[in-house]
């Protein structure tokens, strides 16, 4: 593909990184997204001024995508977000995420595309109509799958609900029929599939009908998360960041922490906790919970922790792994996500088998016994991060999908 059009509804870092890398290689046809500003444009300068009052606006100022290649469909994103609540009441879509992706897909499939476009790179849930148009024009279609295939996730939820009876007070996760049809249609129309981990590739390969599935890990955000300069002091602290539920392996961690019984230690959970209260009562007093922490405040949390624990059973990648490693905080995780792409076991972090409570207990106890070793492994984690930044990942992705 000599000229690739990238389509993503809200200027996510992964899409912006790909667009910037394609632009540097002279291979970007256009970047179709939502609210976004080129740093070189007048609107970008105004957005920079406004960001002093609304800091989140800086995430929408793109410094490496030329203004001539940026197609910011701001009314589509803003309109979709505003209409999401009403749409959900009528059963059209399931929430803001669905409204945003469907609306963007509809708009991207209708706006003018540069004539030189030979390939489309679009994301799960926001690619169906865009791919249909591309097919009619004989244009190649790359589908980015950020999470494991939905059937893999649904099976995981059913299995874990059976393994941990009473752990949830709602039905195990299952996609609505309209969304299944959309995902299936996108996969059938794709000519290539792009994923960030071998685990995600394994979930989709048997359903890809022989289409190539390329694995390109995300880059480490070394500029956003600085290396801590000193080892943590005080109580031994294990940190978990993200959603805490069956898919994330939270019951296994809670049970492992209970059995480990590490003296003078704390377990910190940051993010939504989606387990039944009656189930959590069995672990009362064993952890501290913060339902939400702004991203700007995560770096100090990582830096203050001895260890990040990410016991996922099924993730597309797990960006928190990289964020912690950038801070010099070592990570223990499973192979069910981006762990193998980021960590060499025992060198710059640790990999434990999924659902293995005994292995988690052993790792937690070993970590608490040797905090100096933890700090050294954290330094090695940061060194690894510096060897594979977003710029490196962008180059690798361009080679994999457009080469």
C-alpha cells in the first residue's frame, strides 16, 4: 500500500502514532478522526492556548501529523457523544463508545478520500461501512483488533463465572446481536488483521480464514512517564490499575494476596471494581480501592509502588504494563496479553501462568523479601522501554501493514 488512510473516531494514541509514522514515511493519505488539531495550524495554536484551562485538550493537538493530512470530523464525535444517552434509550447502540464508533464509521464512509488512497486502516467496531466502500474501490483493508476476539472474551467470562460462583451479580459479558454482526462483517471484509500481542493473534487466527494476522506491540510512552529516582519506602505496596473483574483475573489476585499474608504490606486497586459485594466481603480489609484516578496522577502511583500486578486472563495488550515499566516499577503479569511482548521473565519483570494462585503467592512473597532486587528489575524495565518507544512501534507498524 503506497498511501494509507487511517480512521479512528477519537484521536487515540495508537492511531495518532500510526498516522505520524506513515506521514514521516510519505505514506499517509489522510487521518480521519474526531476532535483534533494540527499543531502547525491556527486552530492548533488556539487549542494550545485553551489547554491552559482545559489540560485534556492537549491530547487532541497532533504535532507529527501535517495539517494537510488531518481530517478532523469534530461535529461527528461531539454529536455522537451528545446523542449517546438518547440512542441508548431507544436501543440503537449500547452507550457512548458504540455511538461514537458507529457514527464515525458512517461519516468516514461518506466523506471524500484522497485519490491516491490505496489502503484503509480502521479499528474494530468502526470499520464496517468504511471497508464496504473500500472494497468497491479495490482498496486494501487493514482491521485493527485491540482486544481478543469477542467469542474468546465471552467464553472466558462464562468459564470464570462458573469457577467463581457468586463473584458477579450480573450476566456474564456477551455482545448484542447487532454488534456481533458488525464485528463479523468487518473481519470478513478485512484483507489483513493487525494486533498488538500474540495472545490476541491466537484468538482470531482460526477465524481469519487464512488472512494474514500481523503482531506489532505498542510502543512504550517514555515521554509521558518518567523514571523514578528512588526505591519506594514504607510498607511493601502492590498496585493494580485498570478494571477489576473476572476477565482481569481479580479473584485470583485477591485469593493470592490473602494466602500470601505478607506482613506490613498493602494492596492498592485503582479503577472500577466489578465484582459482587457479597464476594468481596470475603476479602474485606485486605485491599484499598480508588474507583478513579486521573491519568495525570498515575505516574506518582506507579513510582510509589514496589510492584504492579496485572493478572489478566484475556487482554489485547495492557498499556498499564508499559506505563509502570517506564516509571521503573517492575510488573508481574500473565501471558494473556502484552506481557510476553514487554517482559523477559526474571530480567525486567515476571510472567506467571494464568489462574495459578500458588505462582502468584510465590512471586508476591519473593518480591516482598527482596525490595532491592525489585528496584533493580524496575531499572531494567525502564531500559527496555527506552529501546522501543512509540516512534519505533510506528515504524514497525508501517512496515508490517503498508510494506
